C-alpha cells in the first residue's frame, strides 16, 4: 500500500493517542441497528488494529438511543477484555451497571451551552454539574477513571458561537468534580483552525494543560483535519476519531459526522507522528462494517484504499 | 446562514486569491458532458460570486478530453467577458486559438515526474521544456500572462514519492521560460502538512518566493484543507479550488478530487482571511450544477448548507 511520505513539521508532538469512538458515538448516530455480535467483532477488530482506547457503548436509557440498547449484552460478550474499555454513563443508574461489570473507565457527557444542557440533559447549565457530582464521586471512589465530554465547544445550533470562557467554565467544573480528561467536542463541526488555538490557550490561562485535553472534531464543513493540525501545534496529544467516519450529530445540518480514524492516521503518518495503529487493519474493519451498514464509508482514506485493502482485514 | 466564528491565527496572510478551476479541471474530470450553455452560465455565476480568476476551459485536442471539446463555442458564448479568463493551452496549436480570440491569460501543464511527462505529454521530463518553450515565448511576446501547472508535486502513482528537488527543478525551468506563476499540484492527493512546508521551503532556497507559487490540492485522502492551513503558514497566498469539489484525477484511486471552493472559503472565513468571494452564491451555483450532473456535490460545505441556500443562488 502507498503510504504518504513522512515529512515532520515543526512544533509537533512525537506521539499522539487516538481515542476511538466508532462503536459508541459512531453507531449511536447511524440509522441502522447493528446486531450485537457484529458490534463485538467491531470492537475486537479495532482493539486488534492497535487502537489504544476504544469506547465500547453507552449505558443510556434504551428508549433514548435504541442503537445501543444492547449495551449489557455487548459488554457480556466482550467479557474480561471489555473491562478496560470506556463506556459512556449518563447518570447514577448507568454507573451502577458499570460498577456491576467491574469496568475501569467511564465517560460522562456535559454541555458547554445552556440550550444543549436543557435539550440533551434536561438540566440547566449549572444543574448539570450537580447531576454529575455523585456519579463522578462514586466512580472515583471505586477507582474508576472518568472522562468528561464537553459538547458544543465552538458553536451551538441554537445559541450560535460559544464563547471560549463559557467552555472553560464548563470544563474546569467537570475537572473539579474529578474527571481526569476533557474531550472538547465540536458537535456541529463549526470550529476553524484559529478558534481551536484560542480555546486551547484559554484553558491554559485557566491552568488546564494540554495533557488533560482531548479534541473531538466533526467534519461537517470539512474542517476536522485542518483543526487537528492546528490543535497539534497547540500541544494537544489526544484526538477522538471514529473508524470509517461512522456517525454524526443528529442536530447538525448534514450527514457528515465524526472525523474518520483512517484520515487522522494518514495525516499522522505523513507527519511522522507515532500512534501505534495499523491503518490497513482499520480500513479493512471499516470496509467490513460499511457492508453491514449497507452504505459506503464517508472516510476519504477508506474510499481511496478500501478496495485494495479489503482482503487484508484481520 | 451561520458562518464560522472569525478567530485569526498567528502567521496568516491578510488576504488570499482563490483561483477557480471548476469549469476546466473540474468538468474535465467529470464523466458527464455538460452542455455549452450550462458551462457558460457556470462561468458567469462563478465570476458574479466574486471569484477573481476563473479558468474557463482547455484548448486541448477534443479527442483527448471530450468533456471540453466545445472550448471554442464556450469562449464565443462568453464573448468580451471571456478574454480575461485563463484557458489551458497544451501546445502551439492551442496558443494559436487563444491568440485568435485575443485572450489575456493562458496556462500550460507540465510534469514534475518522468512517468507522467511520458504518459500525459508524450515527452521525457527534459523534452517537455523544449516543447513549452515556443508556446510560452510567443504568448509572452503577445503580452499574455502564462501560468504553469506542475503536476505530481508530492507523489506519482508510478514513481511514488517525488523528491522536492525534482519539483523545484521543473518549476524553476518553467519560470525561466517566462511563466509568471507556478501551480504546484498534488495530483493524486498524497501531500501531508509537513511535506507542503518542505516543498515551499525548497523553492525559497532556490530563490522562488511564495508570491510566484500557488497550491493545487486534491482531497483524495482528506488532507486538502490541513495542507492549505500548513501552506498559509508557509506564506502561500494563492490557492486553486473547484466549485463544489468538481472533478478529480483519472489516475487517482478514488473519485475524490479537487479541493472544494466552498470548503476553502469556509476555512478562510473562520480565520478572518479576506478573499472577496460570496459563499452563498458559490454554494447556490454548485447546488445548481450538481443538478445538471445528476449527483450530489462532494463538498462538505455544499452538503451542509446546500438545501438552505439553494434559493439564494444568483
């Protein structure tokens, strides 16, 4: 396979961590319901491809997200291997399920805006932190690691542009509760490269270093990789991505969604930045999953390489 | 319409020039044959949308590129307005047609690699410059401006990675012949952000400043805008783009082609970089053209905004 030429650029990290969200954030936003055995194989393939963190599913109420209603069954299928995989937990009831399974990592999902807190969490901006407090406290007491997603960090479909100070306020309050890492989400894909640097700088001024920040870009307006390059220059070393570009935001105006893991890996390979992921294996996995979903992957790299790599899937 | 928040980044130019290649490079690589009156309206709409340079067509032999076999008819249709639009001219026969029409700008199409020179020009790498010499000399004598495309500047499907020294050699020889600007083409889309900076730096070491360089990125692997951001940091201020992302390279492995004008404009708007283009008008034009081509635009911005802007087309 033809990889890009490795030409390092100035001011880049030597290594980044790719946080794979395809099985949770990706499948959650696909219209198709994928059988649980296919999901389990999807997760196993992604782990086998070298992805260091694979968020497996969400313990959200099945009525809210029918795509992930089989979360308990999936985690049972994954067994011991599943214990180290993060699972999204919306509330204490979800935490109870994570504790019963002996999981080591959970993620919570907060909002940087009042309107999204209201629409998605049924809380005010301030009330969400009170809601998360016992969940995070109990998880930390049990020795769990807690990641906090912050949604709508750049723009909000109802409120427009989101001030960086407001995102920093939400983020620091989630860290103060006990979260170890923030995933700053461009939920509707309106971030551009200068805005990314401004947000990272604002967190820095508030004492939150890049070691506690991850970026979660959506490609709605084609900006995800330009924003990633800008974030790399700002010192970010953890990036969320979704195998094959699965998923999207139901509130966004188009079907384009998460940054594709393959497109991110291709860029990192070109920059000579280590990541530990086998590109051919991920492309093969996404090509296989596209068959189950009955539509081509939106990832440019999967489309460009898919045919030639399909046979090399694990 | 919701534009991205304007947040400037360090080291960016205040203004860039978008060189629109949709009517030539875009339609040349589409399988559909577009009627000449639709092409003329396409060009007029793009000019009306504020695009400062719109390459109209190519005087290549109709047997080679049937999509552009109506070049003479198109230029006649465009009339006086067409004289200031660049037209691709492959050889002296094409130049004769440009001279007859009183055109002010032509473009020639060279290769950075031996194999593409052989396959596309039927010349060796060295012979291509002898072939271009009389064309450029006569055009300059007639007071025409000559742009030189350099294809395969990053990778070549037969030769793999292309050394920057080889690209600089091809580029400087074309400038020495009398070209005023080089358009450095990532014909198969394999450039990544560090490679872009290395190529611009190599030209700088050879005495060719960024004022004589344009970048022509393809989005085959999703890298076009990340590469654009990197090129902006390197001082490049002219970017080729294709309305709606029309076209592609027939030698590339997938259907993804030129950087979409709309996606570029969106990024520039986010960075607060002036360009003079009316985004809504270009989106409306691409949505209209997608109807003629019978398929959706590959541009992320067109897909995200197309529905809401279709009624605002000129």
